C-alpha cells in the first residue's frame, strides 16, 4: 500500500441497454390498428359489470368474464379532463421539454381514463371538467402517440 | 408443516418460441383458466394470489400489477415473487406457507415468462456482479460450459453423454403435448449441432420459451372436500450459496453446497435413506444437459462421478428405474418464471396419473421430487406424495 496514493471511495459506471418487443394481444392489436388506420379509439365493454374499459382487455378484472372482439366499442373521441399537472422541471427522462401538461382524460363512453398530453391551453384556465378532443398525429404507426395530444374543445 | 397442504388443481399453456397471438395478460390467463377448470373452482373462491416471473425478462416491471386482470388477483391479497430461475417454485413455497400457516385456505400460484418480448441476454448480464463480473458477462451458457469441462475432466464423461441427455429430453417432450421443443433427434444430431461455447452445443441447452403455469394449493379440509386426487406437499427446502463461491462449479467439490445441503435436509425431514428408491419420479431443473447429470449426483441418486453412467445405462429414461423429467424438462421448455412451477406441476400430474402421453407407466408413481435452480447458487426442492402416509 502506497500511503501517498488515494485509495478512497471508488465508483464504477455501468450501463445496461435492453430492447423489447411487445405483442398487443387480441384486443390490443385491434385497438392499435383502428387507431392507426381509422383514427378511432376503442374500449371493451363488460356486459356483466356494465363497464367500458380503456385500454381494451380480454378478461374483465372485476368479474373475470372473458371479453372478445364483440365486446369492443368505440369511445370518445371527446373526453373530460379529470385532473392534471403542469410539469415545470426538465429531466432527460421526460418525453417533452417543460413546461407541459399531463392530463387524466376520461373519454366519453368509457369508465376508465387515460393519461395524455394537453396542449394549446392557457395554464390559468386548466380545470377538471374541461372538455377535450384528441389531435391525431399526421404520421401514425400504431403507438399511443398516434394521438399526438388533447386540446380544449372550446378554443375551436 | 403446521397444516397439510395439497395441490388441488393446475394448468399450463402450450409453450412455444412465438406466441404473437397473445399479450402477457392473455398468456397468463390461459394458464389460470386451465388451473381453475382443473380444480373445478371459480376465481371468486380463491383467497390469495401469488404471482411471479424472472424480473424484467419482458422489459416490464410490476407485472403483478399489469397482469392483474389475467391472473385473477384483482382486489385479492397476494404477493409478487421474483427469484430468478427458481421463481416458479418460490411462488409455490410462498403459497404453501400461506396455506400451512392457516392464513388462507386456497392460494392460486401463477408463474409466467414471455421471453420473446424482452432482451433476456441483456437482463441476464444484470445478474452478474456490477463491479466484479458485469463487464465480462455473457448469457447463461458460460456457467454450464465451465461445469461441463470440469465434469468431463474430473469424471471421464464424454460429449456423447451430454448428447444422450439431450435426446432423452426431446424424445420425452414429443410425448408431452404442451412442450416446446418436440424434436425427433438422435445422438448424432446432438453431437453435430452448432457449438455455442465449448463444450455446450445448441442441443445441449434449453430453448427460450413463452408460457405460463398456474396451480391451486389448498388446506387439507378443502382438498378432501373438493379434489378427487389431491397431491400433498410433504416437504420443501431451500438453500443458498454465496455467489462467488460457486461462480463456476467444481464438480468434485466436497463443500456443503446449496443443492446437496437442501437435499440432505429434505431427506432428513422425510426419513429418506435411498432417494432413488423413495421417489418414483423426478422433475429437475436442467437448463443444460450437464446440469442434469450433476443433479443426479447432488440428489444422491448415485455416487459423485457416476451421474453420466445413469444416462449411459438408461436408468433415468421414462421407462427406467429412476425416471427423470418424463415431461422433457427445462431442456425442452424454458419459460423461466413458469419453469420451476412446471417441474412441480408435472410431478403432481405423474402422481395423479394424468400426465397423458408422457405418463410413467412402468411403475406406480406415488412420490415425486421437483427441483429448481436460481442463478446457479440456490435451489428450492419440493417433495410430493399422493398420500399423507409418506
């Protein structure tokens, strides 16, 4: 041991890169193809629970009923803002540069909500209950960002 | 155990390299519905759901939450468990403890993996030590290759013995409708298959499978009331080693390593003198051919160094005196999070006489032993019996 040398707190940098490919399944495949090709949004109705779920799913978690393509039903496109936040800080992990708005949006006809961006809105006027509509991306490839964002209905 | 616990039903998916038709929830749901149907039970009757997979193999954390619709866990008490290759057996261990403690009467255990969706090689590198190993790490083949080289040098086994295990597994898999690799291969095919990492060839290794397994555990009263053929969990045992201690496996080691320690404790609990006679069938966790021969020795089915001779003499064939992996084992189907549970479920099917095409018929199957591997340094062993007399 060399007393002149610094053997202090050593740190090692490591990085793991992992790629994934997800299959959307029976209901998810239908959802993404309709979104991409027809700009339509679908949910799945459980007749027994009288609920419409987004995203659409093959089993009703509540009652365990099997749901299939016949249970798919169009929802939205208009929806209501349930709650929101205005992101003010910047982080590499953020999908957008701050400031931007995340909204929880319940589409008309659905019993569950989705998270999405709310653009084109005066931050001072944001409020739960605000009516929103989706703006679809021009170039769609079967991704939840085929809905580019939501915007207030009233500004148009 | 405080209270007796039985397997009163179970089910599995068809296992395959490609399951583009289903997402993860739908895959899991297939096994859960099969298990409920087998137990003639509805999801409402299940008290607790234990769920798991190999962490991040699908590139998705919190699978217990994302897959809750498919597993039937919505609103129920339960735990997520993730312990590497052992996970399927650890889930069962947790389920057994839940029921044996008297907390719950009916526990649903679910294990799955959809390997095609994730980057399993990259995630496996995360199993290596971040400071001392990760910069060197590849996938799982290397460990078994080191073990194989050591095994051949120490005991005089040949690559042909590995090929015999490879053939046994895939020929057994051909009898199992759910198995992934149903290959009609010969010893020559195995010896001619592509070298991955000396001396491990393609056919010496398990596949990457998609699949799920589910089992329902119950207390004694429920089992007797509801199940015509309960399979009793008679003992379970687990043991760990320190990871670097077994970074590679010196097959001649006399150290008290996880597999032998766990086996001897389990045998002591059950009063087993000769496990090769006490148990009628074995379902062991063999991701590589060589691991199977080492398991024979660690489980004391033969003396150290004699494992390859069991294969050579067809002792562990489906119609041999010590049938090992009539299902085709992990070498034929490896949906990691389900694999160790499949060992237990396949052992239970053998005891019930419900294994179908791969049922051992050359002898009565009353008792079975299932093993698991997690990383390469810990195990979960499960002893099953058709009666409570054992």
